[in-house]
C-alpha cells in the first residue's frame, strides 16, 4: 500500500501513510505445555484450533513462529496479554514484537 496524497481545505499537501505493521512471535521453551500454547493462540490471537496447533508445532520445532500481524498498539497489547497469562499459569512463555514489512 503506497502513500495517499490528499488535499486539505487550505489546499496544502497532506500525506497519509499506512500504519506500520508489527508481528507478534511466540518463542519456544522447554516448560510451557503444548496445550497452554494452543489455548493462548486460540484465545488471544483468535486462531482456529487447527491453525493454533500448527503454529504451536512450528514454534516447538523452529524456535519461533508468527502469531499475527497488527498495528503497534494492538501487537504490544497481545504481547502483554500473553505474558500476563503465562505469569498467572507459572509458565516462562515469551513473545516478542517486531516490525514486519
Ligand atoms: N516446547 C514446549 C514443550 O515441549 C511446547 C512449546 C511450544 C512451548 C511453543 C512454547 O511457544 C512455545 N512442552
């Protein structure tokens, strides 16, 4: 998506840029249960069960995996929700937010 060029009321140029996109990635660890990760992926990222399981296995096998792509605020909120749920459940599950193109 490119930059849109609009004109404001006084005729001056106005550039509207699309928001940057941020990926939320889950990281693997040896302690968090697979069931808990699938639950996080369905309840925080709203993935259907089969895709949640596939992402969980990808993270388990590859070390990290993309849960979803959002604006920065939403990505950071999802990250906080994951870390809060993990802390409440006593798991060391971590996720990171990175700008994606
Ligand atoms: N590796 C964990 C296990 O074997 C499962 C796991 C998957 C943990 C994904 C974290 O982000 C994760 N129980």
